C-alpha cells in the first residue's frame, strides 16, 4: 500500500481543476459566458495551484526529514529536482516556441532564456499585468525553483535549525514585500521583489509544517474508502467556489478571502496525509496514475485544448457548450497520460542514468566514493521507499 496514494489522488484533482478552468476561460474568449462563471473558474484554477504548492512543501519535508545535515544531501536534492522538473518543461517550452514560429510570431530571445532558467521577467504595472514565462503555466515553476533553492540551503543545517530558518525566511520575505506591495493588493506581482515576496510562498511553508507533523504522527493514518475521500475533497473545493461566487464576487479576491480559501486547501492536504487509502482497486489506481501524470497534464494541457478548439470550430463552428469543456479536458487528460508514459518517464530515467554514470566516472577519476546516495541513506526502509516514490512522482 502506497502511503502517498491519497496525495497523488489530490494531485490529480488539482491538475484537473487547472485543466477545466483553462477550457472554460478559453471558450469564454469566443463564446458569451457569464462573468461570474469565468471568475469562479479562475478561483478553482488558483486552488489547484495552491494545493500543488502545499503538496510540494509536504513532499520535500517528509521525504528529506532524515537528511538534514547529511553531507552531500543538498547536492543530491538539487540534482534530483533538476532531473525531475527541467527536461519535460524544456520540451513543453520548445513546443510552445515551435508553434509560435509556425504562426509567424517573433521570439523574444531574452524572455526565452529567462523562461528556460526560471527567472521571472519584470513587466510594466497595469490592471492585467502578470509575470509569465514563454510557456504561461511555467510561472508556478519559478516559485517551485525558488523554494527548492531555499530548501537545498537549509538541508546543510540540522533539521530543527534548518526548518526554523526556512520558515522564518519565508515569513520575512513576505513581510519585506509589504513595503513594496501591500497585502491588500492581491493582483499579480509585476516586479522581482513583489514576485518573490508574494504571500503565496507561505503555502510551501504550510506544506513543510504538515510534512514535519506527519513524521511525528506517522501512526495516525488509517484505511478509508478512496471514493469517500475523493467525495470529501471535491465537496470542500466546490464549497469554496460556491462561497466565492455568492459572497466574494470578484477575482482576485481580498486577502482575507484568499486566506480562508488557503485554509480549505490546507485541510484537503491534511486529510490526504492522515487518511491512508486502499489503492489496490481499479478506481483508486486510475486516479493515482492520473496523479502520477499531473506534471505532464499541467504542462501540456493547454496544447490539447487548443487542438480540440480548432477541431471544434471545424465541426461545429463557434457555438460553445459545456460539451467543449469536457471533451477538451478529456483530450488533455488522455494526451498527458500518454506523454507521461512514453516521454516523461523514459526521458527522466535516461537523464538520471546519464547523471549517475557521469557522477560515477567523476568519482572513479578522483578516487572518491559518492558522499551521499539518497537510495542508500541511513534512513529507515520506509523513508527510503517514500524518497524513491517522491523522486518519481513529485512535481
């Protein structure tokens, strides 16, 4: 039984939320759609991102719990994150560039380089201004890479000191950012300082706290129905959207509303941590596999939506319906599953083997053994298993 199965299921939900939202927003560009539906959809997509951030913090602190202060752990962590995140992201970016060139759009080389190396690009402030890389969804990876860099640095310290430094550093960044952009202004940041000090980074810290607590309360989890858990998670997120549509009425909402929604997303993650499901059934396995493919789904879903849109216009014209949203979302899910199986996993495995070979040759040349090997650490066998699972599956 996989201890992270429930987390993978929540990943699947978060990814599907993002896909549905982009399908709704895309259709709204050529078919009349009530504004409240678009804004409620945008909140749902934001919740998917928030859940991803919390899960990321959880996975890192839970998996590397026993590796703080271990020589070589920080370097191994950085290498594993690069191998996991970069190759498939660069492939998706290359597809975006190719499509832009095919349609005659020019390519800003500076923006492309910044996009490939996760550097946010400053923009002129404005009502709709946002710091987006060449591949629009990659903005979340800029935050992810910042968090990974910070986490790698604190891995050099003993656990308690390292986690304390990490959490206080994040809180300090957000506090500093209030001098440049008040918390009441929840619009997208438009400068490097406001980007890296946005309150959203505290969600990583929330995940870190959940992972640390889960290590201390490892025996709390119990087996429950995966269907019941999924129903509960969807109900919580649907309630969030309903409350937003009825009361908040605008996106982005005020900071108090955002905090309330962040709390619900945190509760969803906590539920998936403390409830260990039976993942041997076909239904559970299907959702877990979708969670495994969530990174590919996140990166490539917009291409599938655009492709279905062209086909839809050819067959039905610009007559929108909910059918377009579900058909394009289903196509995105199928496409991502195939990409994950036949491209992402083989590519990641090849890069890992090549990296291990280079490292082994360097060690042999220098006459030194590797200082740290995550799969051969002194952590208990259960921790080693989870570490390997996280290497394969965490975004």
